[in-house]
């Protein structure tokens, strides 16, 4: 594998632990999400990238919606 930033061949894929914190108006009531993806690291320039599996992506979408309050009914502004 070659780094797509610096073209170095010093790229290694390693497992990591990622604790995902969500942002939004309801973030304090949204649990963090632990993920264990494999990440490709370039040992020359530090570029890193990953792709998470569909199961984890579903959890990210669900918790992101919860944190942002997307599933809640928001009060509408009144016009007087
Ligand atoms: Zn690189």
C-alpha cells in the first residue's frame, strides 16, 4: 500500500480503539460509542484513514441523530 499524500510505501494497517463523542443540542444525553476499526497509518507523513463497517456506521447515524435532536419535535416560533 502506498500513501496517497506523500507516496511513501511505509504504510501500516493497525487496529485502534476510538471513543466517538457526538455533538449537538442533546449531546449530554447521548452515550459515547466505542469503535475498533483498523486504520492505515503513513509512517512518513502521519496521514491516517479508515472505513468503518456498516453495522458501526448504523450506530454512528443513530447516535448522531439522537445528539442533534433530529428525532425530537422542536417548538415552532410564534408570530404575533
Ligand atoms: Zn504519507
